[in-house]
């Protein structure tokens, strides 16, 4: 049995990953912000949950409680482009400083332990056309993107200079059941409200032409596990996307068909800050490791709608 | 009269800069690590000295004591490539985390204040041949270099996203009277010891062929002031060097001539980690702002030797 540490295990991707990891013969330990009852964290597949900062003291505590860690998935960090403009220092702390603590602890206590680090396609920023390869120029367009790029630099330094074994995954537009933010959830909330009021138009920000690469959270959780054996001193980087760019207006079309009724989307035509026009993954390296997503966008959106309707939608 | 904050004002370059700034009609305030008596910090040209971390509380304290800050020179940070291998977390704190605190404080309290940030040619790392332009690929070769590159990314993010006005200076091999480390000081110590023992060989690490770009600390202090008007949202970057590459063995030759007696240097032929073969500045941008160093290497080495001899050399 392996003991696996998942940082940010209470987050959207962290929960999904923890559940998947716990189905194999693993003890999965989580750390991150937020109080969770034991039955609830057990339902995420976690044997232990530490509510707190990722720092030396808490990491030591985990090791004392759970014994030697065999693998780490580092998912903790800033998770909102918008909030990184409102409070860049908080995003910096969560993404850069926390990673510094984790990497240093690994260097000092268990330098052989492989670490899969989750970064973001936001490191690519604006100005890219077509699928973006992992060696493309980085031009982050937000504090969030800058901090993820800094996290990657720090990880590479710990590989180059101290022999840590790391692989980085730059996630594109992750969606799925349980994510209570971003486009597809917003569409659910808006559709619910619009239909309650006997209206038919979903009013959305942006131009609708923004191209994004959508990947379902279940596929992401599998991808992170598939990347795990690639952890090495070379610090390889993998895009986490499907390779297909779909415009926001096309997502809205798929959504409205799946939702039912006579809905249409309108866009305010204003580009948002921190919002590049095109972010689509080159999947060359993913093909090399034999990864392909299993859940296509239409099925994924269908699952999100079903899950949304099965819950109380009053929270919108 | 302007009020100028110099972080790291107790350091080798910070002291020299503070003295120069105080000669014009400026109140110069310093912050950094180390207890200094009032007469001593007055001798550095400082009106105030805060012994402590660069954090929000200390920066607020400075503002309460000294009023509105008009300009900032940010020199605090890790200053030893070697120590960054021994204790990367400390170097990270000093270079990356401290800069995060400073930039956030400026954003929140005085976003119009120009900041000159001192970085290092270590961001370029290995693999460069000939003069390195500021837009060259960064490939840091040590935690020290990585952390300086992260500092630069963070500064650029605060310019791009929050309109801060910054200019960055990547310093090459700075030397001068009072620097009690690195090649030229080591040569002084070794020459002293060798002659005391009636020997003639200065034993040095490396191959002797390492090319470095030497710039005297007085020239650096002038350069930082000359860069100051360039602070802008575009976050321009300037090399801080002379544009001339001189090998370590040639430095040793200039030194032994200047020192006197029958000395020669020998090299152990081992390349040190974190030690690129060639680090020489392209001075294209420096010429654009009309900067040229005034102190040539032979005169500079002469000054270091004179200063070394006038002090008690027992500390070697």
C-alpha cells in the first residue's frame, strides 16, 4: 500500500483525484484550507485531513501521523484569475510561498519522493494561435499566471540543483460536476433563472469567440496519475487539455441544446482582463504517454446539468 | 528634498548607493538585516535604519517615521550563489518573499513611487557566448539565479497588472573596497598569507578561463541612479556591467602586478557548480541611457588593495 499526499485535496480537482487514488490500494492524505468533518473527508477518499497552511510544521505532522509519504500530488494554490487581481498577495502566498515550503520540506526529509505539480495554461498568456506546445514562450496575462510560472521555475530549480523528481501539468479549462464557478456552472445558474422568469437569453461576458480547451475533471484526475511515472530530475512539463479548441459561444450552444427549452446566449463583447483569446493545448506529449480524454464535451456538459438539477439550485 | 528608501542598505552596494544619494539633497532611509548604531548608519548617509524583515509592518513604520517615500532602490535579497545551494529556503525568503511584500505594500500605499530593483546576471546562467543582451534566454544555474528570475517575473506582473513603475538592473561581477568575499578580496587574503609564509603561489578554484564582466561598486551606484528615470510600467531591464569580459586568470595577473612581489596564480581546474563559463554584459541599453563605467579594472583593483592594506588584514 502506498501513502499519497494530495495538497489542495478539498478543491474541485483534489477531491476527484483523491477519490480515484483511494480506489486503488492507497492511503490518501490531504492538506489544505477548510474544516471538513471526518465522514466528509472519508467520502473524498481521504484517510487524514490537515486543515492548514502547507508549511514545515504541518508536513511534519502528516509524516508523524501517516508515516513515510510515497508520492505527492501538489494541487494547492491560487485558483481564481479574477481574485488574483483583487488580492495578488494572497494568490502569491498560496501558489509561490506554499510551493516553496513543500519543495524545501521534500528536499530536507524525502528527496526521492516523486511530486506531480499542477500548474495552469495561464502561464502561456496571450498571443498564442493554435495548439500551444509545452516549450512555447510564457507570457502570463495575470498575477495568477505569473505566480504559476514562478512555481514552475522553483520546481525546476529543485530538480536541477537538488535532484528532486517532479512532473508539471499545465491544466487548461477544467470543468465537471461540483465546480461552482466558471462558464458551464454560470450557464446552469443563468438558464435556471432565465427560465424561472420566462425569459430566453443567457447574458454572458466576453465576445463568445474566446477559444478554450475543455477537459473534464475525471479525465484530469486520470491524467495526473498517468503523468506520475514521468516524475524525474528533468522536470518534464505536460499540457493538461484535450487538444480541441471550442469557442465560448459553441460551448453555450452545446449547453442550451442539452439543457432544453428555447434558450439563446448573448455576449457583451467586452474582453476581460487576464483573458487571452485562445488557449488550446498541443497534445503531442500526452499522446507520447498514451493519454486521451474519455469524456467528450457534450457528455461532460450533460453530466454537469444532471448533477446541477439533482442538487438544490438555490445557491446560484 | 526627496525621501528615498534603500532596502539592503547595509550591504556592500547598498552602503555605497546610500552615501552617493545622501550627497544630493535627499533623506535616505534604510531597511535590512543587522543592528547598526546611529553614528554608523549616519556614516552610510542614512537618516533612519530599520533592522528587520521587509514586510508590511516595517514598511508602514518607515512611512510613519519618515513620511511619504518618493523613490525606492530595492537591493535586499540573497547575495551568495554558494549559500543558495546550502540553504535555498533562506535565499528564496530574502529574494522572492521579501520582494512580494515590498511590491504589495507599494501597490497598496504608493503605487506611483518608482522602484529600481537589483537583480543579477545569474539569471542568464550557463550556455551564453559573448555579450549577453537583456532579452536573451534565461537559464539560471543556481537557486540564487532562479530566485532572482522569479523576483523579476513578480516585478513585471506588478507593472503589467497594477501599473507599478519599475526598472530592473542585472548586475554582473561587482567588486570594490569593503567587499569581504569573492575573487578580488580572496586574492588579497591569499597574497597576504602566501607572502607571510615566504611562498609565491595563489591557489585558486576553477579553471581560470571563466570570463566575467567586472564593474566597480561606485560605478554600480551611479548606474542605479541613472536607471531610475527609466522606471515605468514597461518594466525595462538593464544589464549592469562594463561590456568587457576578463578571465579570472587575467584578473589574477592584474592583481599580482598591482600587489607587488613575485606572486603567481594556480587553478585547480575544477568547474564549480552554479558557475557559468562566460557572463559578459551587452551594454547596448546602457549606451542608450548614456552610461559608461568610470573606474577601469586595474585602477579598481589598485583601490581594493590599498583599502585592504589600510585595514587590519587579520580577518582573512
